[in-house]
């Protein structure tokens, strides 16, 4: 889910998204990040950071960024053996 790095001489160059990992899991994460944007007719709960990304970035860039964030959250929960607590993430209606 992260951009590939082509760094040289102290300059960071981020390229296209990497294709490493499970293709099916990557697809599920992107679909899950796309879902709040698709259901605009119903009042969906959108995280403030997703709304701010949508304000300045194209929709696909914002959804892949949110999928990356979800993957990092899932990884942290799995490695620490904790459960997800949604109360810590502020959510507002879009």
C-alpha cells in the first residue's frame, strides 16, 4: 500500500504503489476505504482526516491513503494483541 522508494543522494523519490503482499487483502482494504465515499445519499460517517484528504486530493489517491492507514491500524492491533477502540477516533457526519 505504500509508494515504492527510489532514493539516491539524499533525495527521496516516491513512485507508484508497490504490489507486494496479498492482492486480495489490498483490494479489500481499498474497497473498504472507498465505501464511505460511494454512499453519499445516506449520511455516512467520515473521519475528519479522510474529509480533509478528499478536499485537496483526487478520490483514488485519498482512498488508497486511507486504505494504507487502515492497514497500519490493523497491523498494530495484531502485533499488540489489542482490540479496536473506535471511541479514540473522532468521527463526524459528512
